[in-house]
C-alpha cells in the first residue's frame, strides 16, 4: 500500500500544472453557467412539476433558454424523456435527414450503439436511417480530420445533408476532436454548401474546453445528462442545442410536427437538471483530474495510455491498454471495488444491447449507467483497452484508482 501512496504522491506533484489549467477552465465555464442563471432569472418557481401535456411549463422553457446561453447558440431543448445519448443523436439525425439524403461521418464509423440507428449493423435495418432511404458515407480520422477528403466528397456528392462528428473516441484507438477543429470543419462545409448541417455527438466532451462546438458554428451538439452536463445530479435525460432551424426540426422528431418543444411534462426533474448543470463544470474538472492521475500512474507502470498525463484533453475518457482480457477484467474489477455503490459486486463480461462484443463494465454509481460518476468499461476484444471516465470528486476517483492498483506489482507491465 505504501508503494501505491508513494506513486500517487509523485503523480500529484507532476500533475500540479495540469490540475491548475483544469481549474482555470472550470472557473470560466462555471461563470458562464452562473451568468445564464442570472440572465434568465432562475428561481424556485421553475423547479415545480408538470404532468400530462406539460403546457405552459415555465421551468422547462427557462431551462431550454439557459442551455442555449451556456452553449452559445440560438436554441436548445433539454428533456428527461430522452433515455440516452444514442437516443438524443437519433432524434437529431432523423429530424434533419430525408429519403435520398446522405449522412457523412467524418470521424470514421460511429460508436457501437449508434450503428443500429444508422443501419450499419443488423441484416434487416428495420427502423434505421438506411431503412428510411438515407445513405451513409464516412471518412477516417487519422492525425486529424481529413479536410481534403471531406471537401472532395462534398463537392462531388450533392446529396450530403449532414456532416457528422463524434467528438469522443468511443471504443476506438483514436484522438478526440478539439472544438476549434470542429469550427474549421464548419467553415469548410459552409463554404462548399451552406445548407449542409454539421452535427456533433458531444457526449463526454461538455465543459472540458472553455467553448462547445456550437460556439464555433456547429448546427447541432447533442448529449446525455447522465454524462458531463448532468453533473452527477440529473438522473436521466438528454439535450440538443444549436441553430434555431436545426433544433426546431429535431423537436418535431422529439414530439410531432408543429408541436415541437411546446409540450413535455417535466415530472419534477427540472430542479435536478438545473442543479446538475450548476455542478457540471466542477464535476467535469474532478473527472479530468482523476483521468490525469490514471494516465500518470498506469503510464509510469509501462502501460500504453491515451491521453498521456501531460497532454491536452478534449473529453473525459482515459484509455489504458492491457496485455490480456484477464488483466483488463482485473482493472475494471478494481474500479468497481473502489466505487461508493455496489463495491461488493464483481463485474463479469456479458452481452449488452447495441454491442457486437461482450462488455465488461464497472459502474458503482448512484444513477444507473452514469458515466460522470466513475466507470470503466470495455469490449472484451483485442486490443484489450479499458475506457475509464468520471469521478464525482477527485478524492473518490483517487480511491478507486488505488483499489485498481492493488493488483499491480508497481513494475513495468
């Protein structure tokens, strides 16, 4: 145990400049959130519940306005009825795309669970975009976005209606996309065809940087409230933020044409969502510090980690590559043992809806599946890479990592 404590102490000394930079960004984003609350006069009256159709729900309307303000865009909607990030992205894509249109993914094949919604997996594709006559193309993300390849496709294929960016790496060994780079993409796309929408899967990326992709002109940024922007407080929900036209079209898919955001009972969740947004900049900072600590600790033991402890980060995900499935499962089990909830449970690889490999997952969270709390998951397939994210507090994240490190001999892997 003393060896682990010494390693952590050494790590924290090395990480002091990185932690200071994380705190600086958190302060900037927190100020933005506070100013939005002040501008839209958030009060206790907004935290009341509505039922049925939810007509005239002032809390829902105020929250939408605050969200748009924080995301530096024209419009947004935030709803507890959205069950996941994949659900939110599906709402956005179906809102914008029509039969004969093409969706161009510029960050390679999207995350596993979204592939079914697009129609890239499954023999029948029932209910997918492909089933509705939408076409799909992609370019790979290598050292960065392939601006030359994207430009060539846009100039040669006038059916492209959505350029899709998955900001985070998902279950891939690739870089996370910086919001400024998405801004460069927006300028390129709009210079070729201003009617093409740039849509960003923003999951795991919110509040890691000072500005969101919508600040740089993205038509739509989409995410889940049980990840970064819910701050560990929101118990469910998702959001779509962006240009007025794009958000309106998505809202028609959320409910019905010409109804859009005018309905939707809050069911008493508005207060939790507002409180989660209030906590989110700080909580994301805690998660980032936990990730940096993991990168230093496991990197110093010879494991391949990404990002490295001193590299810039654009999402909360930390990857650690293991030499075998057994070592991977051991690490995930260590995170579970250090969690506040279900620490006595041993994670076992199992089938999960939307994935084509068995998944092993540690998620000792107060809200089921909440990635911002602390979790580690991975498909049980080579390369055996763990994807760790979250940490409601840095202190609890450190304890989790110390539990995971107990099985290490603290020598090179």
